[in-house]
C-alpha cells in the first residue's frame, strides 16, 4: 500500500541526547585559524574542513532508493502500549505504527545527503503481518524485494524491519513545576540490493532521549507542555530516520592539525605563507630542511610536509613524509616531548587514508595508486 506522507504528521520538540555510546571531488575547504601554543611559539594550529565517508557504503551506481516498512507484529508488542507516569503503569490503547512509519520515512528522505541525486525516496508499507513466538526478523525473500523494487522503481530498498518506542513521564511540583520525559527506542534496519542479492547493512540501533519542560502552572505543564504519546512517537521516529540517513551520507567535518613554526626562520616564513593560504610556498620552505644535519629540524620539516600533502589529499606522499619524520625522531639520542605529536598525527593520517578509500568507493572511483 502506498502512502503519501506529509509534514502534518510531524510534531517538533526540543529533545536532548543522553550520551549512550557525520562537492563530488572531495576538495578541502581551507580555513586559516593559526593559533599559537604557549609563549615559545613552537607550534600552530591549522583548521580545515574535509568530507567524511559514510559508515555504510551504498553502491555508486544506485540511482533510486525505496523505503519499506515491514509492519511486522509480535506478541511482545503489547509492552509498548504501557508507559510509566510518576512510577505508575498506564495503558495507551492507541496505535502509532502508521505515524512511526511515515515520520521515519520523512526523517530519512529529508536528511539524505545531496550527493545522492534523488528526486525522492518511494514509500511502501506492507500489510501488517503477525509473527507468533520469539521476536525474530527473517530477511525478505529476494522475490519480495524484486517485487517492491519493480513497483516503486527503486534500485535498492532501505527497510525498517522494526521500531519500538518506550517512555516514562515524571513531574516535579514546586514554585516552578517541571516535566521530564525519558524515552528509549530501538530500530532494526536492512538494506537490500536485488541486483547483487546482497544486504549492504543489517543492524539494530538503540538509544535514549529525554525532554524537559517547565511551567509555573502545573495544569499548563500537563495539558500544554508535556509531550503527548502521539508527539513522542512522531518526533522520535523522525529522529530514527534522520540518524540512519547520516549513516549512509557523506558529511563535512572540521579537522585541526598542529604544525611546527619554530626551529628555523624558514618555518616562520612558511607559517606566514600558510596563514595567507599559500600552501605551495610553505611546502618549498619546509623542503629545504628535510635533509638537515639537525635531526629534530629535519623531523619537523618532514612532519609539516606530511600535513601539507594531506591538505592536498595526496595521501601517498603524506605517508612517505610522516614515515621519514618518524625515522628522524627515532634516530635522536633522546626522544623529545614533541614526538608525541608525530605519533598522534600518524594515527590521524592513517584514518584519513582509510576515509579516502571509502569515499572513492562511495563515488565509484578507482583506488588511488
């Protein structure tokens, strides 16, 4: 059955997370924010933006995506009808399954990255199917997947296998009255690819949220400010869809690198060039000292060059230069305290190399040789 979702089904609330645990050419956006470390001015900071690969890689030849709500029912679903209000158990007989499906689809489709050239994500909701016994999620058959893809015109299916939401209300009376809502949810997702007959993702996601509101009038707090069960189900479902969209979407993130500006006047000059977004001139300054008899100066120069080629996204050269820098520092009679920056940067560079590999997969490019 096809449903045409609309924004009237979505109710907005200010939800706060409880910490219980995001240009096709991937160009960097340079930001010039050199900040000095300490009075000795040995190092500075350089901040820039980089594209972060999604955790889940969808094949680059996918042009259309369909959303499916399995609409499965289990014996234990009756538990979600109950909620706590000031430690008292209350039963809510309303069914929010349709609201959850519609708003989860909205959260996914409205927050999917622009790198997916999609006009829309089709919405399909199966007729309810009750499964007796234990809660299990057998995958759809490939015949079912083919049928949905054909009817919706989709290359792959993002399937919401299950979504359960539980909540507890607590009110605190006083000069100013407070209302707190604790929410727990879990969602089960799969991505079906009928062409490859492959599941690109299969996971359960659980999390906690809460809302907190206040009012001098206890009646107004209860009647107007505390979120209703319908509002909670609508908003949390949207959040579930939005979070999953982030898992399959590239996102821009801000990164900060430290680099050496002391040891030789050329390092100060390179600092000036980099502050004025002239990376190539800074590279020329650093290259002069990569074979210095002063091993610490040579190590600093190589380290700075590794950072420079990371900014250029030439990760092969960046890796060569950081290896040289490490070698120079290891050849010193005594390991200086600054060596910790080199070791830490080596880990960060390794992560960027892996990220570049995943981005190449996402955009359908061959791995850089």
